[in-house]
C-alpha cells in the first residue's frame, strides 16, 4: 500500500493524534475540578458527547478506508485458530483488570476520576453498553485500522505506526488516570496483535466492546460496595 496523504487523511490524523488527546486531557481536568468543587458529574451527558465523538471518528475512518479501498468489516474465513486467538486475547485483556487494581493503593482506587462515570442504574447501564459497542467499532476502525494503514507505509514499518497509534489510544483515555493510560497502551497492543493474527478488525471490535462492558460492570459493582462516604456522588 503506497503512502497516501490528502485532505481527508490529514484531517483524520489531526483529529486522532492531536484533537482527541487534547480533548481527553481537558475533560480529565474539568472532571477533576468538578469533583474538587463537589459538583455532580453529568454521566448521561458525557456518554452522549462521547458517542458523538466516536461517531465522528468512525465516519472519518470510513471515509479514509473507502478512499484506500479497504474494508473495515472484512472477514476472512473464521476457523478454530481465529477462535482460539480471540479467546486467548480476551483472557489476556481480562487479566489486566485485576492488575489495574493491584497497582493502585486503596486511596488511589477511591479517588479515580473514572469512578464518577460508572453506570448507576438500568438506563445508564444500557447507555454504557451501547457506548461500548460504538467504541469497539469506532476505535478499532480508527486506531488499529486506518491509522496504522496510513502511517505504516509512510514510516516504512508497521511497528512505529502501531506504537504511535497505541500511544494516542492511551492518551485518549486520560480521564482514567496516568496508570490506566499505561494499561490502555498495553490493551491497544493486544488488540493490534489480535488484528494481525486474525486478519480482521471485526474480532477485535467484538472483544473491545465485550471488554469495555465487563470493565464497566465491574466498576459499577466496586462503587456499589464502597462505603457511603467513599463513593462518588450519584
């Protein structure tokens, strides 16, 4: 695939590598200030704005994929090998959840900004599940698909393209904190490995959505088990 940079691809790269990280860092700062001031966190509004951002990201990814004549939903024949890779990848992803908890002190766990975004009721759980599905499709399309397809030929190798994409993916989750950004960087590499070994983004999309849902429900359960004075305001 020859290097190809035009207006559409440049806009996509700027959005993914500049605007999205800046917006994520700003959101983390605003949420931190709101928490310090004791203000409630509008979870549904944040979910809606995130859904809008994911929609824009996917549309830009699809536009560039179409221009490159690449199919974001291409599916080669799925056999036992692909199924085992998917299961192994999902097990590796789930193993990162307790690791993410273990590297934090109890006080750090209580003070995580992401606690304020945990779904609290059936409506928020449904909205969160839909958001997880959108994230699986949009983020895999953008970070593991188009970004790597664009950058690898330009950089002369797959590996720096994967590294840059994983870095941007980590910073895009700044609201989860510095340690979670490091974990998210590893998550990005795992998803990229799944894509490379299965030859499709679709399996990674499915696993991404499932992982986000499991992580969200585990966070919800953790918040419910916190003492009233420790849990973030509803």
